[in-house]
C-alpha cells in the first residue's frame, strides 16, 4: 500500500490545507510515491453531533464547538482506520507546510514504534520527570505524527471521541498521547514539526501560534484560548463571564502579524503558486476573505510577495 499523508481541517483552515497539500507535493523528489488526503470535519458527522455538549479537557468541563479554529483535532486518530490498519501514514495540521521532502519522514526507520512525534519536553529530560513537572511538559506534539497503522488497531477515533463526553477520557491526555503505552511511542527531530521557526534545517514549518498565523492577520480572533487560569480562580471566572456576556470570542482582539516576515513570505509564495496553477482560484480566495477565514488584503500581499526559489 502506498504511504499517505493526511491533512485534517475545517472550513476556517481550508485554504491552509490546500496550500499545505501543494507544499508537500511541490517540495518532494518522490511525490509520485505517496498520496495526500484531506480530512474535512464536514465528512465526519460524529463531530457535529456533539455540538454544544460538555466534555472533559484538562480535568475541567469545556463545551464542544464546531466553529472553533481547531475542531478538527480529533481526526488525528482517524488515519489508521482510513488505511485499513495497514502501511505508513503521516497526519499533519492544516497550518503546516513542507520545506523539505516529506517522503524522508514517511520512509524512515521507526525502530519498531507504532507512532512517532515531537516531544514537548526537553530530549535530555526523562519523560517521567517532565510529567512530574506538569502534564503539558510530558505530552507529545501530535500535530505531526508518523504512524505504523498496523500497530494502531486500538485507535478508534469516533468511539474514543465519544468517551470525552462520557467523562471516561480527558481530551488533553488523549491528544498528548498520555493514554498511549510509552513503549509504542518514538521521537523525531523538531525540524519535522518546527514551531514558528524557519531555519535551514526545517523540514515542516508549523505556524502553531494561532494569533500570528500569516493568512489571518487583522481578522477577529475566532478560537477558544487555552485555559491558563487554573491557579487563579478569579481570572478564570472573569474569562467565563466574558464569554457569557460578549460571546465565545468576544473581546479577544485580532490576529497579529507574524514576527518573522520570512514565514509570511513563504506562505504567500506558496499561495501565489497555487493561484497560478489553478489549485486555488481567485473566487475561492475572495469568498474565504469575505467569511473572515483569510485576511482581507491577501491578494495585495500576494502581489508584493517575491516568487519562491524553484
């Protein structure tokens, strides 16, 4: 079976997903040796069926919203099933763009592991010690995962997603692979999931800081911020009051410019090529601008962006 790269997305990140798919094929010397499939939330009704329902995240109740910027994340666990529990797959977020050749990751030695990802803890620090310092430090960044699908027959995305709402499973533990047997997990280098860093060694650039995603600059924030007020109950209460009075995204401000202009140029250089090749047409881009999914000056930014090196 041909290895496959999966990009999971929703309507808010649709343009990002299209550009991501193009970058994977553009920058691979082996583009004919793997497939790319986009997983869109609209094709998986089990997600929308939970709209407005409470679920467990980080030990507290949150409400599931399909209009959140990252409502696609449960689909990270879907690729093994889509592959018939056979072969190799990579799953990536729609805000990740290939700088290097993704086939190098698809074909690497997994050393018998079922899943590989970038650690959120320092590689020189034992994972158990990192976990003792805080759950977040001990998690794996699942925004890019290399999967041996035959070893992941226990991944059942719809069933496990449902367990969140039965309070049998915690989203943070699930999404960070804390429920996965440690012996199943391998680690790869940070350049395969480079967080807002574009360096000579970068293979996959991840514009992971949502507020500075280059194609969103100037738009109203439309995502639920991470709950950072656990230790400060008054601030948590104020944040909840804000959401109740002004709406889920009220008073959250606007997306800011990316601090690295090279990353903005890289994205819009790819988007420029997508327009030239008909992968994205101007009508679609204007509609995405109208619905506040893409910054309103996108066409002007494309015009002033220099062509990418061949």
